[in-house]
């Protein structure tokens, strides 16, 4: 249960706003995810991220997120129980940070401070590093892939997220569908 609650908190990191490429022009790719948290919470989780034509799928721990960018809606699914609930943009902003003209600063949820720190090479890919400080003094570092427009790394307090092994190429469309046998359950839905 602690893992589920932590993922709700992490997935809702406040970076609001939007500047998405058109669905057809966005590169299709798959990548590995590693999320590291303090050992008393859950330590480390590995997963996969897929992006195709404005659709995002993240498989992390006991759940999978599917989000359709142009519709600003999606599902958080629990494959073991075949249940899901509806999600919105804030629940996927960790993976797909909202950007305005290539910057998370104007789209951030009431930041006290936001600035570009510089350019870095992460796994052979050009990335931009950002520093945001929210109204509670929490400092967030975010690296966005310059070509893909997704977060390839972020660090907030004692939690880090890395996207590695990016492989551009086609992703099957059925990965972005809600299986018909899943039932809706809103008990833990943070978007309610």
C-alpha cells in the first residue's frame, strides 16, 4: 500500500501547463525507467515507458499508466486485479512534463523560482536541465530530452527518476488501450 501511495504522490508532482507536439510528429520510442526512493519507502523500482503518436504508457511497479495527450485523459491500471481508474494530466506530469516553448517554467504550478541551469548530455542525448523551487521551498531538478520532450531525469529531495536505454521505433497501438475486462475502481483515485 505504501508503494501505491508513493506513486500517486510522485506522479502528481506539480508541473502544470501544456505544449505538446502534434501526435503524428512526435517520435515513437521505448525506454527503461528507474525510480529510486529512500529504502524505508520502497528503495528502487524499475519499469518501462512507451510513447507513440501522442500516447504515453508507463509500467512501473504494480501498475501501468496510459495517457492520451490530445484528449487529456487516461487510466491508471492495476494488471494483477484487472482494475483501473481515470487519470488526468497531473498524474503523468512526472513522465511527460508540461512545457511552454520548450520550458517548464511558465507552465509550473506557482513556482517561486524556475530557471534553465544548462545543457547536458545524458546517455548520448542532448538534454536541458531545469531548477524549480515551489512555494514550500522544495527544490526540483528536471532534465528534458531536447528531441523527445520528455523527462529523462529528475531529482526531488531524496527521490530520483531516470529514463535510460531510449530506443526510437514503432510501438504497438494496443499498448495504449484499456483492456475490456478491467473494471473501474475509484477508491484510491487521486484525481477525484
